[in-house]
C-alpha cells in the first residue's frame, strides 16, 4: 500500500466538493481510493492509446464495464457521445452509476459531458493520464465537445466526484505530449503565482524531464492554483475563471487553422506569447520576450507562420469570450497577474499576428 504517500487537495464547492488525489503508483490502489466514491455500477471510458496500458487492471479493480473510443481531438464530437451513451445504457446504467474517464483531456471532456446528460446526470470520476489533463482539464468541471463552428462550444459545467492523479502514467507519454502539458503548467505562474513562474524558469527543464521531485511540486502547484480560481468563480460569472484562458484565444485559432495538427498545449504556449505581445502593444506589460525565451528553452513553439490573419481573427470571433462579435482577450499585465481586456481593436490583433 502507498496510501500514506497520497496528497489530497479538496476542491471546496460546498455540496459539489471533491478530492484530488496526487501521487506515484496510485493506479495500483485505485480500488481502495475510489470505492468510497462509487454508489453503483461503474463504466470506464478510455481511448485506443491508453486502454492497452491501464484499462484492464483499472476495470478489474473497480469491477467496471469498459468502453474504448478512438484517440485524438476528432473524437470530441456528437458521434462519440452517441457511441458512449448508447454503450453505457445497453450495459445497464442507472442513476447510481458512475462514468470514469481514463486518459487525457479528450477522454475527460467526452466522458464528463456524457455523464452530465446520462439519466440527467450520473456520477463522474477522472483518472487523467497526461500532464495537461492532470494539471488542468481534469479539475474544475468543464466538459465539452467540438463542432464545425469551433472548439468546446457545446458542453456543460459538471464537477467530478473525485480525481486521481497518478504521475507514473506520464512515463509512457511522448515528449511532445509532456511539453504540451507544460504550457498549461506555466500558464498558472503567469496568471496567479509569480513565485511559481520564477521557480519554473529555474526548474522547468526538470519538470519536462519528469524529475520526480520537480514534477510533484509542479503538479501540486498547478492544481492548487486551478482550485483557487474554480472555487472563486465556478461557472465563469465574475471573470476570475476566464484568467485560466490566457493564451487560449490565439491558441484555439492556431489549432483550428492547422486543422488540429498542432497540440492544444503548443497552441497555448504560442498563444501566451502573442497575448503578451498584444498586452505590450496596448501598453499593459513588457513580458513577451521573457515568456518567449522560457518556452523556447523548454522546447515549445512561440510563433506560428503561414496562417492568414483575417482567417485567424474570424476564428477568434467564435471564441467563447467573444461577445456581440467583439474580441476579448486575457492578457498578462505582470508576472503572476492577468486580466480580461474587452473589445480589443481588430487592427491591434492583426498587427500582432503580422509582426
């Protein structure tokens, strides 16, 4: 048993509160960890990449049925929702059942969305296996699918009952996936924790190399920051939670323009640099060179060439933060500080994109 080595962070949302368990080798004790959070039959959803690694043992420990979906962003669609919900209903789902995601952010988004609509809402548990999912998408209760109109435009706020973060699962990831997740980790330092950003400037390469001590600290700090923001603004009503979208307006446009050939975290990394350049253009900060230098040192992209400016701006107008066809951005104003800037002139955005 390794239960004494488990760190627990509580996402305090009153009746919707839940624990996030963090540690090494937690899948070994997944039955012990999750049994108190299961009220009935369990179903584990995984993808074709993750399933061969962990699904059999997790399903056995939880006495759960299994559903496997194709890997990758294209799975975040209505067809996959129908596949998962039909399979769960055919296998005997009821209102006490639990839907458990085992995989990265795509699996988590799909599974959470399905849980929120099955029987008008069944229990949902997250077992994230990528750095991006462990530090960002598994915590906070956002679920979504993509449509032809854009990313994440159909979804729900639906909190899980528990999240299990086993950092050992990161050892099977390609380095490109690790780096993509790192972009979201660094984002937390930029928006809320100056000391964490400064620590990453010194130790980021250790995190990306999966050094145990550095990785554990970075994951914990990221989840603590995400918890702080989600507790303050669960449903994006005050503007606080919008800060988590630093780099995402540019990043989502880059992802869409590339036809999803770049990873989400790669778009976010470059998006943070472009957001800093826009902040600089508006006279709010001078952080772009520093942010770019750090991401370049880690091995993340800091710019994307070859995309038509008008097309990128059109994609940004479909961003969830855009209101009445006006462009709104989360912009860094200092290390550890950011704010939403509304109604940004299209000419300023175009100028930054064309530099």
